C-alpha cells in the first residue's frame, strides 16, 4: 500500500491575530473601568469577549433591521 499525504494550508492567521489584539484591547479597557475586585475583573473579561455582539446589535437597530 502506498501512503497518501494531505497538505493542509491554514490561511486564517492574520484574522486570528487581529481578533486576539481586539480582545486584549477590550480586556484592558474593561478592566480599567472596573473597581479592580476579583469578580469585577472576571466580568470585565467576559465583557471583552462579547462586546462585538452589542456593537452589531446596536448597528442593526440604527439601520432599522
């Protein structure tokens, strides 16, 4: 039997890098806005993960969709 090799090329690297930078920036912003307590920081990290959802929601509301 001959072995077959499959070459997988992943080209999502730059998009992932931009997403990570956006998350880090949002996390820094939300942590600075918190009081610095443990649960406030945890909430800030969660807010940093879901802020794009709120942006899209409000843009759709503005567009009347």
